[in-house]
């Protein structure tokens, strides 16, 4: 899986904004000609991936059987059930939660429900195997992906980039507008493919975030935040980091984020304010672009040269 960037252009913005306030995104893995598996990957709010079994407990024959699961595209994890047959759902939940990291088992009307601890398209669950899968009413290959929040339409912003955190370069995407109050929607756009966006391995990248609010506590929507490369020599994954700048726009919650190369030195500029600061991009992800601990020497301060005094000869 990779982060797939989907470019969205909104023509006749004023007319669109008079009717709608959100952009919905659908994804298709099957692609043309049928796009038969088209499914939304955005929703009203971010949600977690979840898988529910089709059988109710107690589970006969589960003792000694195992269930293998991949959580959020990490390594496959396995739980082997040891409770005596027939195994109650309560015992299944206890043993699962004691063995699997990053997902939580719970009771869904007597059936096993597994939920990722993450939210959004970064949240992925996949049943990888184990004889216990069938006993629990699960299917090997069964997969679930969380939803990202819909993209907020903003005044004066025609171009948007949506990041599918668990996509493939072969996926297809389409969008439509929605009014979050009335529920009215537009017709769909044409299907397009996104791009991976990054040539550098994801382990060398991180996500910088910023949250802006007005003095009365309301979110500042549509504010521009620019990060500028200071061009301190940096090579990552064999690539010289030569890009000059990137500009983000805060969404309906006053937040914005961008991908950055770890170890890069950048200036963060919040347009319309006096905030201009130089930071070193950390290894942590995500991180706050305004974290005071990341501050390096301020290039905009008054520089006082340290010159030796001349020898007095009188």
C-alpha cells in the first residue's frame, strides 16, 4: 500500500459553494470497464476499519485453532485460542485482546467484532488465515478500510489534494459534491487515477501539522501556511532535496498538514501573521509545525558581528 494523492479541481467555485460544502471520494480497485467495487473512502467523520463475524458464540471446535490478522498494513499477527470448547465469545475477546496489538475485539450482538485503533484510510484490517477464521464466521482475505472525513470546500480554493493513505497506484477515484446539511449531492466526476507523489521511501518522510484558531476560539478556515526549503544540503534515499516551497490551506476545522522529508531545515510562514520560524523536521510523525522545541536559530533576528577590537596604540 502507498499514499495516493488525488488532485481535485473545482470549476465554477462560487456556484458550487452556493449549493455544497463537502467533497466525497470513491475508490475502485477493479477499475475499468465496470468499476464494480466502487466504494466511498470518505464519510461525515473519520471512522476505523471494522470486521464482524457472521456466527454467534459459543464457538465449537475453536480450542487450539488460530486466527491471523494484518492490522494497519503492519506485520501479520496471530492469536491461538486456548479456552476449552465450546469457547464463549467473552473468552475469544479476552484472548484476542491479549495477543493482538492495534486492534480491539468486542461483542456485536453475540458475534465477534474486530475494530482497528486507527481512524481514516490509514486504518486497515485484513484476515490473513488460521483455521479459527471459519469457526468465528470470518473469511480469509476479508478486508476493511476506515473512512477519512469528507474534503471541506473552501472559499477561493479551486484546487485540492486528497491523500488516500492505503491506496494502490492502480486504483481509480471519482468525486462528487455534497451538502452536509440537506444531504443533496451532485453527479459524479469522471474516474481518474492518482499518483504516489513521493519518490522517497515513506520511512524517510513525516507529516507536519498545524492548527489555527481565531482570538475568539473559532477555527481559521482557508489560511495559507507555507513551508520553505532552507537548502541546507540534504540527501534522502539518494535524492537531493531541491524543492523550494509548499503551501497548505487550513480546512473547515482550522487544520492543515503536509508531507516533509525528515531532517530537512525549513522556514514555516503563516501568511497574514508575523509568524516566521525556522525548524528542523523531526523523525516523529505526525508533528506540530509550531512546536517550540523544534526551533533553530532565528534567521530574522538582528545579527551582531563578533569582531575583535583594534589594538590601541595611543
